C-alpha cells in the first residue's frame, strides 16, 4: 500500500476539520476527512471556495446524516454507512468524502481489493479526484500479474490514472487542507504517482526510466521517503551496474525498514550483494563474478 505518510497527513487534516467543526457546527458545519464540506447551501458564514468548490450539503438533514456516517472508524462499517448515505441522498456531493474515507480505512487494513472498490466508487462521483486515481493505479500496478489475460489493459489504466492524477492535483486539493500544507499535500500525491510510474517502468525492464521516476518520487517528498521506493531505486540502479549508487540507497532502505519485515529482508539482501560487488578484494585470478541480480521489486505492504 501507499506509504504511511499519506494516511498520517490525511488524518491530521481530518482532525483539524473536525476540531473546527466542534466549535462551529451550528453556524458553519464543515465536512470531516480530509477537507471541510461546506455548510448547507444558503446559510451565512461560508468560507470562500478554493479553485474547485468543496462538496456541499444541500440540507441540514443531509449534513447531519453525513456526520453520523463519517464517525465510523471501521472499514466495513464505513463502507456500509457510505452506501446507505448514497442510497438516501443519491445526488449528494458528500458521497465522495465517505467513499474516500472508506478507501483510506481499507488501505490502512491492507485490503487492496476493497480499497480499489471504494476508490472506484469515489471516482464515479468525482472522476478527477487525485487520491482515488492514485489508489486505483497503485492496486492495479501492485496486483497485476504477467499471467493475467487483461494485464495490458490493467497497466494501461494504471498509467492513465497516474497521469490524470498528476494533472488534477493542481486544482483538486481537498478543501480542508491548511493553506501552509497545500504544497506538501500536492507533493505527496505527486511522489506517490512517480513511485507508481517507476514500478511500471521497472516491470517493463526499463531500468533507466524506473530510476528517473523513483528519484523524482523521492525528491518530491524528501522529508519522508517511501522505504519501498528507496529499495526499488537501489535495485533499478543495481540492474544498470551502478553499484556504488545502488549501495547508498540500499543502505538507506535498510535503515528505514524493520529487519523482520519482507522489505527489510530484501533490503538487507540487496545491501549484502552490493557490498560484495563493491568491496570484494581481487585475487590473482581476478574477482569472482557476483551472483546475478534476480531481485524483483518488493511488493507494497
């Protein structure tokens, strides 16, 4: 799944919105996660809308029902609440917020299939939503197998979704993201997008293209690089015989991953291989040939 930073930032934004709502519910009730849904239309005191107007409730009962649904913290309960809300208010703009909440909750519980289902429901309402586009693209990229009959179709959809997300993030920032966090939010979405592009290129054996995309992903969000992206960059560099540079990133991946995790095991294996390649002393007959790199990119957890 996507790095924990995405979820943490979204939850932080959500808590800000909820905190704001607790003191102003009767005057200007905002939406919950991640941005503030505007108060029922026609009431005074609404904030000026951003580039793309935030989802709005048309009536107070609609907003009250939304708040009750958004209070769920269990993924399955949130999904049911979102479906029930959508059935009761089929034209509500707030439906997308609930399906995005369900997407994140399923993501947090490592349920990729349900995560994609919820993201698709959000996209059916808001086709340009960058978070939902990234969620679908990531699951397609990570879960598509070479033996899938529709492999090419799935990967083409993933790439199209990523390209669309990179464009739509310019105008589709959630309304509740604080002004001083907007660029951080955009860069985090972009960083995830380029990580997916790098994986798509790696899986095509385009290791130079993968390297460029992984580097871009890390550069966009340097304050908290994704460990899987760092490890995949190390492997992409290794595949190009750039051993010293690869070792640098493998060491970073080791530092960022628990030893007992799948990513941690792969990171330490890659580091040890690269240490042997870069530090193995030559003998009279020359240095022994290293074992071929058959490492594949680790799957997101």
